[in-house]
C-alpha cells in the first residue's frame, strides 16, 4: 500500500507552491478583491505556461496529460494561495464535462484552448436558490437554441463558453435533462455580474434568448453526466478547501507565536492552543478523506461517488472551521480589511456552496452508503 | 497512490490469513465482532482464559508480538507486517486487550533498560500471555501531571523500599508484574527525582483494590505499597532518571497505530438503517442523515489518516505526535454517537438491560464507558496540548513548579 502522493507529484506541488508564492501573493488577490480587475490575467497566463491548466487534459487535446492526481496537488496549491482566477469553473467543471462527454471535435476545440489559457469555461447549472436537482432546471432547449436564465454561474461574466444544463423533455424523469455547449461570445446571451460574498471568484446571471447551442453528450444523458462532473469537481474543489484550511491554520499559528498579550505569546494560552489543535484535527481528517477521493478519481473506481461526497463534506467543514477560527485567534485585527483572514473566510463560505450545499452532500453521502450496503 | 500489497506483503498476508483461519477460536467470532466499546465479555466463557489461550497459541506458532526480536518471544517483523496481522486478525484482536499495556509499553521499556538475562527471563512469557504486566504510573496527585507522583522508593542495602499509592492501574488485579515509577529524591525538581523499577505484583506489601467505575465495571485498580522490597537489580535506568525511562514507555504507546480505533459509527449506521421512527425509517429523516454524514466523514477521516500513517511506516518513517488525533477524535465521537443513538430511542433510551434495550443495550454500554476513553492515556485536553506543542510548535504551558524542589511545591488549592 502507498496511500500518499509520489515523489514526482510532491515535486510538482512544491513547484506550484513556489510559483504561486511569487505570482500570487495576497497583494495580487487584493487587486481582484478590491474590484480593480475581474480576475488576475497575468496569473492565468502564467498558469497556462506552467502547464497547470491542462495538467489532466490528454496531450492529444493540447494538455500535459499528467493525470488527476497531479491536478489534485495543483488544486491544493490554488486553494492555499486563494488564487483569484477561474480555475475551478474552467478546469474542474467545464473541462471535466468535455472530457466525459465531448465529441472529438469539441474536445479539440475547447480543451486545447483551456490548456493554453485562451478560453475560460464554466458550468451553468443553477437557476436561483436550491441544490443540484433535475426538477430545478427550467431553461428550455429547442431547435438548437436555449432560452432561459441561469444564476449563479461561477465566473460567468468572464467565461468564453459554458456547459449549460437544459430541459429537453417533459416526462418528469432525469432523462429530461441534456447538456449543451454555448459560445458566450456568439450572441444571444445577456451577461450580468452579480455581487457575491467572495469577489475573488465572480458570479454572474446569464440570460439565454434563443442562444445557439450544440449538444454535449447524448440527448437525455445530461443528468447522469452532470452527476459525474459534480463528483469529480467535488474531489478537486475539496483539495482547494484543504489547501485553504492549511493556510488558515498556518496564519493562526504564526500570529499566535508573534502576538504578545498579558506578557506572553498568545499561543502559550491553552484556550488558543486548543483552538489551533482542533483546526489541525479537522484539516487532517479532511486531507485524509481527500486522499481517498483522489485515489478514487484517478482510478475511476466504483467508490468515487461515496469518496467524493465524503471528501467534499469533510473539506467543507474543515475550511469553514479553520477560516473562522483563524479570525478568532487574530482577535480584533482578524476582523480588519487589512489582514488577510477574511479572504479565506469568504472563500471557505462560498466554496461550501458552489457545487451544492453541505446538507446536499450529506444527503448524497448517506444515499450512496445505503446503496453500497444494499448491494 | 494505491492500496495494493507488495508481493512480500501479500505473501505475509496469505500466510497470516491461513494460520488464523485454521487456529482462531471461531466459536467466539460473531460475539467478538458485535462487541463494542465497554462490552467485550463472552457469554459462558471466561474471557481472560480465552484470551490467554489464543495468545499462547499465537506465541507457539510465532505470531505473538510480531515486531519484537525473536529471542524475546517475538517474530522480528516489520511494522507494516504488524499492521497486516492486525487487519487479518480482525475481531480476534479484541482478545488482546488485556495484553496491550504489557506488550505495548512494559515490554519495550524492559527491552530498552533491563539486563540481557532479565529480558530473556521475563519477555517470552509476557509475549505468550502466560504472564500479564501492568503499568504503575498514575497517582491520586499525579494524573495528567504524572511527574507529580509521591510514591517513595528509599534505598536500604541492596533493596529499595516502596511506600505509597497508585491509581487507575488497568488490569492490576490479574497482573503478575508491573513497571513502577517512584520518587527517589524529593529535594530536586519533580522530573529529576524519579526512578523506574519493575516488580512482582505478588510481592509482600502490594495490595490491589479494584475501583468500581462510573460504567459499573472494574477494569482499573488502586494499588497500595507498604514497605514493599524491590532488589536494586530490578531498577530500570539510572537512579533519578525515571522520567526519561517513562518517556520511552509513553513513546512506544504511539507505535500502537493501525490497531483501528473504535468510533461507534458502523454501529450507529446499522442502527439507523433498521430503526423506524414515528414518521418512517430513521435513515430517511433529514436530520438523521445530516448527523450520520458528519460522523461518517470523521470515521473515514480517521481510517484514512491511519492508512497514511501506515504508508509512512512502510517507508521507514517513525510515528510522530500527530498520531494523537486518533484517540482525541474517536474518544469524543464514541460519546456523541452513543448519546445520539439513545436520543433516537426516546424514552426507552434509558433502558440498558440486554433484553429490554435496543440492540441489546450496546449504545447504553458505550455511553457509560466513553468518559473513560476520553481520559485514559491522556485527557482530550492533554492530547490537544500535544498537538499544539509538538505538531504545531506552540509554546509549552507555563510551569510554575518547573525548577522548584518537589517538596516545596504546593499540594493544596484553596486553603
């Protein structure tokens, strides 16, 4: 048994960490946070040059063809750096949907553009409040066009194309849903930026008015593809959450060592030590669940649905726990705009919701465990 | 990243599996499998006898104390082989409970500090379960603060004379030998005046009194020493160096990873899967599912954390303080799981008799045992200190008694 990343994969992690420390310091994150740019274009270009955007995209489609374990280690670093780029929407959602269901021509066209940093993609799934569900999809497809509304769409305002979930039937079954690819620059789509809790990852409303769309995957397969995309993205996003958890823990630890109160470093008080120990525990449990998810993802194991839900829940809890307690350890300073704590707090609480909420994934996990037990 | 054995590991596993399948006391398998924390008793059999017989059988065939050297009754196996054995031994491993302290802590301490002749004399019968050992560290005045202990050892010719009291001594009532930490110099700082010995528990002047615990069971004891004589040849380590000797003992505790800590989750999941509530099956209830999911990811997180530790072990790394999280997480989780399972039973949750209570009172027994788990081997708070100080590098607690001679340290709180 080797339940760990390989030396090469760890080397890639170090490389990504070094790159991001240089190109994505908190100052760069703040440019986007303060609204000076919709995302960090220079960083995005750099990530493409490093080969990180196409790390799990096959060489035939312009990627590095490394694999999903490699993508997991990059994802962790993206989360650790709180990178203000459309990585999760483009790489975990759009690219995975294309990899799973795209025709050769679609893959050739879009995956190579993703890998080279020329195209930003996203998944347009939600239509207002609620969790992933075929019933909630009202947007209509007919005659090769789409009509309806999607929100929130992650990075929707900067995306070049979207994978859109649309209704193509009225039987009341999951097979009513199909997926489509829409070139967002081709007209027929109104794009409106929405304010949100974490401005470093934008959200948008897309209104489709007879927008041209081409099918992605077979008609009626939309929901089944989406479920797989969400599971795969759940593992990858969980690695981002673990990266963020670790960074929040580090920030809290460093502050507790430096800050003196009552004549002692605050990290010498048990109340503070125990907060940090509990952060370590939740981050460690999440990391271990994520490793299992990474194994399942990279081997396409039948355990993936259960492993993905467990990684997602554990990492969501850990990131929320670590980011809120990091602020607590920082005391009043932690609540200032000037300190970086709130950037992780924002990111933790938005990533907790972007693929469906915690309670949604809890429900999914128990469903999947029951199915396995019954089998 | 993979879960596959190396060819060598696979061969070892196959050999272990075959031997266990041919020799384990299968008649107790189901009962052992179903037994949960606080309830490893066998109906119609003396569990001590069953456990000793299984241990002896393992020792005779070379499957006892796998990681110990062969000359002391072990097998000289690698840590990973030890983990494989534990996985294959499965529920029969629960029979080793009474030997854990001897095998995990006393044995390694003897190996590090006893003379060669003593090791050859005492270790093989410890490995084979013929002799049971206990660890005499904690005292009424020295629980988490072990170095605050007061049991005195005074030199008298070639012997030491012991007077004092120990407490929370697991298994002392059926132990043959023990390792004993004493104070030999009260005039120096508390960590500096301690000395370690091993002794025959049948020595004159040793009195063992079982403590009835909150759970109603009596696994622990008070042990009183009145002018007990121990020959100087049974001293472990130098005089007044007992603190360092005891650290070796406690470090070895961590080697026990991979044994699989009990979280109560599998029991709770099974229970919820079959339980009917007023409005339908419990497992269909949203709040039940949410609770279950939260416990599920803690349990799986622990399982995969231990797999990561095993991977590190197999690469030759030593287990570090980060392994403290197993006990910390599992301890409070068992307690919460038990409380939740009782909550789901409503008014009938108060019943604990095997005939009257749901699932034969399993969760009620778990509830009553759980507080002990959170305290033994270090309280939750001590575990958090270990993580904070040794993993995260935060400053140690302020110790006002650090350089104060032991006999000048205040012993009473409010006057």
